[in-house]
C-alpha cells in the first residue's frame, strides 16, 4: 500500500529533524522545509500531499495563509497547525480554517497521534466520496447478470422501452430483481437526470399510504403539523416505482388510477390539484389478472398499468445463470468483506443448480454472504453448504409431445432424436461450452462429452469435431 506523503514546514531546525525522524520511522514519505518559499519549491509539480504540518508563524509569511494556498493545490490534503501561541484568539482563528491544531511545546507521541487522526479523517472523507460516487452509478444493463434465454428476453424488452414514457408493469416472484429492472429502465431513459423514487405499497399501513403517495396539507389530520410532499410529487420529472402494487387497498386504487390518467392529484386535506410529470413503473409478485377476476384489483387500473408487461423469470427457470450469479456475488463478497473465496466445487455447484431457490436471487446472494463469513476462503465444497442446499437432484421436467400418429412411431429412434435435439440446443445456447451445457441438462460433464462423441454431434457449420477439437471447447 502506498505510504502517505507529509510536508513539514517549521523554522526550528531541531524540531524539523525530530519530526522527520519520527514520521520516517512510521513509514511515511516526509518532506521538510524551513520557510514557505522552500516549501513551494519542494511541492511544485510533485505528487499529491496527504498531510501538511505547518508552523503558524514562519519567517516569510503566515502559515494559515499558505495553508489556504496548499489547499487549492492539493484539495484532498489535511492540515495540522503548530503554534507557540496558546491564546483563545489564535485557537479560534485556526479552528475556522483547519481541523487540528497543536500548541508548542508538545511531545512526539502526541503529534504522532494527531497525525494518525488527520490521516484517518482524510481516509474517511475519501471513503464517503467513493460511496457517493458508487451510489450515483447508473444501473446499466450489464449489472443484470445472466446469459440464459429468459433473461435475454427481459433485457431485449428493456432496451426497446427504456427511453419511452410508457407505463411498465414488472411481474415476478419476490427476490427476482424487479427493482433492479426498474432502476435500469430509469437510468437508461431520457429521465435519468431526474429522481427515481421508490415506495413499497405493501410495507406501509394503509392509513398512512395515501399521505406517503400524495402528501398532505398542514392540519389535514392529527399530527400533520406541516405540509408534506408525497412520493409522486418528489418524483416529478423522473420515475416513480410502485413496488408491490397488488397490495394497494381499493380506496387508493381509485386515486392511483386518476393520477395515471390525469397526471394530477390532490394532497390529503388539500383542495388544489398538483400536476406531475412522472413515468410510472409498477411491480408485483401477485397474479393481478386473477386478482381482477376475484374483484380484489380494479380492472381499469390493471390495464392502465399493464401497458408494457415485463416478467422477470424465477431463478429456478434460469439455472444456467446460477454459476454466473455465484461468481458475481463471490467477487463482491471478497471485495467488500476482504475474503478469499476462490469458487465452488463441481459437487456443490450441482446441488446449487438443482436447488429450487424459493427466495430467488436474494436468497442466493444471502447464501454467498453467509458462506463468505463462515468459510472465508478457499473452494466452497458441498460439505460447507447448509443442509437445505445439499444433495438436490435434477427436477423432473414436463415434456410436451405432439399427438402420436395413427401408424405409430419407432420409440427408440424418436427418443434418440429428441435427446440429440436437447443436447444440440444446450450446446448452441452456451456456444458449445460443455461445462455450461452439462449444467443446463443436469448431466455430468463426462457423460455429456461421451454422448457428443457417440452421436457425432457437431456445430451447424458442418465441421466434424474430433477428440482434440472437443477437448479445446471449454
């Protein structure tokens, strides 16, 4: 790790020497100067400074004034001011400009402690800036992990509809990543510079939800001590994400419908309409069509929301994406928790691919986080998995067959042809990657390789694959 660069400016030769030796022993890169002009020559065109220790009174100028100049040159530099004047006036003047002051005389341990404090402050500020940058990063399509056909279909729809203002209804089981889809749509739309406001309609009591959505006027109800903006108004110019829209009570369904139709609403207790310019993305894990048939959800609101439906597949319906998601979450856990998980053994991978994942991607992410804490490093073996994830067998697939012809058919040749078609389809989907194709088909890799050789299967370009060519397909 790169050591911190520290500049010391003091006209006392013995103090400069003592500070240089103490800081050098701690592994810091230390520059020393006896006055401002010498310091300017030292730092001109140099690498960034992490900390400057400056005497308040210098032979050729004011240390505080030079600190301001250095701050312009090195915006991320921290400062420690040394002063022989302990008056309150001096302390206040310094405190207005710098985070740390030290009054002479002092001992080296005290100074070293303050140096560590200043550098910790710098690191915390850097971390905070990085967090803000990370939180502002757009949700690009490549953050939606997967190469399976179901997820490719979802991405295709997103790319076509992102830069429109059409209302979108995202459906799918809990934990499939519906909000990630909504954020990706917003980020890649012409509203990306506007706000993205999310609200979980099922997590807020019904008596408070109307105020959360539409705001309220002072005095509208007990406790309404001031006006409050609702989520629709907060999202003006951007996107509002109505998660779990199926949990809306009937009274609010009417008001949501009007807001969608007229692009205006009245806050609770208000009489004046508020106009809004928002794009609406709703999401639900419910079957809204069934809810409409039962009378639990308004039919007109359903059709108003369901302009462009996007169904996010359950994880069990995209098993070929599980290895990619595992790699993604392992890399994230290693980086964020300073762990060293190297991967997943074939036996563990087989169990995880065959597991039905009722909690979907959220459950997979939580499992990796748990394993990063408990396992820490190395290969994740089947024995490391919690009991519920172990020894899962391939799930039976319901095959669709056409009607049997009247004249009958050859059972063995039909089964063989069907098997060939399945294997070729899996190989084509994975670019003839046998490892991924074997996962798709719930076969051992060696079994698949033997079937490919025995059946003489080859890509559509007609090139025959010998053993050597097969071995190169990884």
